[in-house]
């Protein structure tokens, strides 16, 4: 069934996990602070409908896809019409089956909810919408959950991607495009090199699968909207933009249309990024000139509190866990490897991939690591960790315990040389030269038990593993009797 952002919120509301905040809230830090506190306790999704200085009904939607400690993927499961309580392995299997593209359909602008309000030319004012100021120290007001749409000038390929943007003026916004990213490459290598403006649309809201697909590292030439349709199981409905030839999600909350002109720059940043640090410096970045804004009545802007590491998860960190895990689990399954689970723990977004696997013979881990680092999605994580097949890769505490107990400091940490990566400059450990060159390194950690080496590696202990069933039953019966006796006293 079709689903837009409002349909998704109805489902979350049915689960008792949506709170509409009618009390006045300030877009300046206050909304983000409330969202962070709710995230600390795996609280509900908050929809702020009374924002200081804005008409009643204009909304900020805080962390729509963050999850719980036990199931950070829970709300994305709901967004994809899966059971809210699905386990991680079944979620990955279900997700992998949907990695089959479905081409979008086109609807008339008259039938597109995103066209309910249309502003062009002098009527355009980005500040008519309540963009949040997310972290103290940010360079301005930012959008973090959206889809940037740009077309290759030489082919039919249309790229959908997610990069933050900062609001500069009533009709200008800044994008931190970096070489190596697909939209950035289109701009720097084609449009700007030819001294041509690049038409761009930014879609905010719509089907949740759009945001998910926009964050996936598909190869150049692959249109993310086709995979959003695959995730949904039916085509995404598009409609033509007002001021350029691009097509946008028909049920988006907001669509911003414009162009990025060659060699036009404005200072952008810093911003509190997903790695958990305020990143700068403030420096000149490409500028989008806005020609039109269309939106639904009472539009809402979803946002994620990037980098707030004291939270259970953020919408971005959940995506960072889902994307590589689903792709590698599907890859391992297709290759017949003895892999039982794959995850990026949400506290380490885009930093480490954890793979639970048997280790059947010497050299197996090394061969799999080489294979994985050859796949494009690993431009982001620099650390790959292998743990035993019975370890839950989503449990960061268990993974860390496996590393310190089973990974030999000299023999089981393996560097794999230098790599170029489009977001490598956000890695905190890099020096200035590495940041400029966007160079990083890759390492894999073998924290598995080497069974051919006299069973090296401790046996994990828990209640079930160290006490026979009959002992557990007897112990539980005694505890039950003691509890009942205490109640009588």
C-alpha cells in the first residue's frame, strides 16, 4: 500500500509512539533539545505544531525513525509495513528481498499533494518554514532529512541523495558537496566545468523509503527512486517541478526548486555531524538559488539530531546500521558464506561493520575482509570486525567484549592500506593532509574463536550456558517459593 510521512505517523500513533506537542516550542535549540531527551529514553516521536514565530500548524517532526535499545530498526520496520517487533535477522532478510527496483509513475500536478501551496519568484522565502537550529555552535539553521534530486546532463540518470543544507537567506541555501559524492561529481565535473547551472530539487517528507534509498550508496547510473519503489513494493508517484524539468515525489511535505550556479560559493558550517563532533571549519561551499517552494497545507519538516551520542539512536544512525548490514547480509547469503548476522551498531554510525560468522579455516576472515572492502558501500566504515556466529552484532557491549577477549593485539588487527572516501574528512583521527586528500585507512579485526588453534578463545558464559536445564528449573522453583513466602510475610 502507498505510504507517505503522514500515513507513517498514523501507524506510529496506533502503537502509542507519537506525541503531538501543542505547547509553544522554539525552533532555536529547544525543539532539538526536547528530541534529544526523548531519544535518551527511547521515547515517542514528537511532532511540534506550535513553533515560535510561525503559523499554527507548521510543524517540526523530531527523529521519526529513531528506535529502542533492543530494536533500533523498529520504526523503519513500521515504515516498510513489517511487524514492529520483527527481529534483526528477519528484518535484514525481508529488506534484502526488496532490493529489486520498481520504476516510478507520474501523476498530474493537480493530483500532487506537494502542490497545495505554490510560491515562486519574489514570493519565495525559505524563512517562511521553521528550519531548526539543531546544536549550539552550528553555523546556522539546517535541514538534515530530505532528498536532493539532480540529473546527469549527458544521460537519463537522476540521482537522489541526502546531504545536509544550511539556510543562508530567503532564497539561498548552502550545500557541503564534496568530491566523490555522486551529486557533487555531477556538479564539479560536469555542470561547473561547462559553466552551466545545475538544476536541483529538494524533497522533504513523502514516502519514508525515499529517505532510506537516498542514503544508500548505489553505483552511478542507478536511480534511487527505483529502489524506493522496490522497498515499498510499488511505484513511487512523481510529479513535474514548477520551474525545471525534474520530477519530485508527489506526496512530499515540501519541495524546494532551484539551481546551483557554477563557481558561486558562500560560507557554510560548522555543523554537529553524525560522528558526534561539531565539524568545521566554516568554509566556502556551493550555493543553491531557490526559484520555487511548493508544499502541503500545514507542512512539517522532519529532522534528526545528528551526532547526539548520548541518545539511544538517531534516524541517521539507524539508517547507517540498516544500509551496509542489509547489503552485506544479502551478499553473504548469496555467496553461501557462514554469516549469521551483520550490523553497524547505532552508537558507531558509518564507522564499524560487525559480522557474526563461523571461522571454518585459516585465511577465511582475511579473504572475506578483502572482498567486503572492495564493495562501494565501505567508503564509509573504516573498521570491520568479525565475531563468532553466536554473538549478536547489534549489541555493542558484547562486540567490544569479544574484541578485548579474543582479538590478539599483534596477530588479529590487520591494516589494509589507504583508501579514498567521500566522507572520510569527518573522521576525527585524521590529520590535516589526510582531510584535504580525503584519504583514510581500513582495518579489520578478527575477534573470532580459532578452533583449529586448540580452541583458543574463551567460552561466553550466561545463565543458560553454564547451568544445566534441571538445575535452572530447581533454582527458579526455589526463587518462586521464596518470593511467595516473602509476599505472605
